[in-house]
């Protein structure tokens, strides 16, 4: 079962109120969505979006008891404006982005998101994405692999890992998550193999970002979302690595300085992190950072 990260904190910063219209742009298995719809009853409306059709079915089942107040869309959050236009909604009261993977995605062997499962090296969040991680691992040249792993994974051993991948390809394509994880592990010097996290973590992160255009989608979606908030409307973003958090921080900062007087107010001077109690209960919340803001005279 998936445990949502900081659900109470997210609801607090969204300032969920009865009768309001809220959007969960990454509904996943529906944990945050359920908290939002409870806080906005009676009369509230939730628009639930996810690009992953498989995980969206779990959310539908979870939110079945609230279906009169929930509209579900199998779409990328970059299409939020078009979704609201279809619903004849011009502005909403709050928008949530939770950028983490769901338990369903991580534990489904066929998806290839986790190095713990020796399934196909896929990593696609949507069936509409044509090229999987297997394609990139086996087709990118060493220079480009190094760039991807260094830029998107912030991996200090990127050059060694890229070289090891190319050498391994000489003996046949790398087709599974487990096989790639082993190549990465062996590429790192033995003297440096004292890991706080699995040695393949950053490489898998880099490939997942590449496959799903995660950073590009976020850079496009955040400004669009800010333009769809009512006066006093709130936005809340939960990110899980520094590249995502940097984009959120920069967009929020830029919008808060864009006008005089400002039309956007940052509510979190520093990112909010999970409490020790939550981390103990849900270890995946350890890397989460939450930032929130409010539109003024939107």
C-alpha cells in the first residue's frame, strides 16, 4: 500500500475549504486526493490527473466513494489548461504536484523503475511514450550517456558508469533493471563502495527523467498552473531530488518578483521536510521537500 508523503502538511498549505475546486496533478494511488476531497466536503470538487493509466485505476477505486465530486483524467499535467477548458473551469482554488513515484510503479516488476526487481528496463510512465530506458541504455553513445547520468543523476561516477555500460553492450544488449544495476555497481571503485543509498539510484533516476521528460514537463507546467489559480489560490509542490526542487524554487522566486506589488507570495521560505515520526513510518518521505505559494489578485 502506498503511503502519501506529508498529506496533512499539503492540505494545510493548500488551505482546502468546503466548496473549493482543487487539482491533484499527480494523483498516483489517491492518497493526497482522498485527504483533499475530505477537507473540501461538502460541495468541493477534485480534478485528479495522472499520466500512468495503471496507477490511475487504483486511484479510481480508492476515490469511488467520492465519485460525484471527482473527475479523473489520464493525462500529463502539462495538459492542465486543456483539461480545465474541457470542464469549462477558468480558475481553481488549489493545485498539488507530488512528483514522487508510487509504490505500484516501484514494485511492478514489468515497469523497470526499481533496481531491486529484475524486470524489463522500461521506466515509461505512460504507454504514449515511445522509447523506453532500454532503448537509451543500448543506443546512446558513451559521451551522451555520461552527460545524462551526470546532469540528471548528479552522479560523480558518471563517466565510469557510461564506459562500463558501453563495454557491457559489446557482449549483448542490457535488457533488465537488474542487469543495469549490476553494471553500475561494478563500475564504482571497490574502495568507494560504502553506500548510504544503492549505487544504481542516481543512474536510474537519470534514465527515468530522460525517458519521461520529467524536468521539461515540470518547467512547462508550473507557470501554466500559476495562471490557473484564483485570487488567494494556492499551489503546493512535493519534490524528491534537487533538480526538481531547484526548478520549483526558481519558478516561485521569479513569479514573486515579477510585479510590484507582487502577484505571487511564497509561503515556504525554506522547503518543508517530513518529521522524524513520518520518516520512521514512511522512509520514502526522507528526501521529500514541499514548497507552497499563493496567488494574489489572480
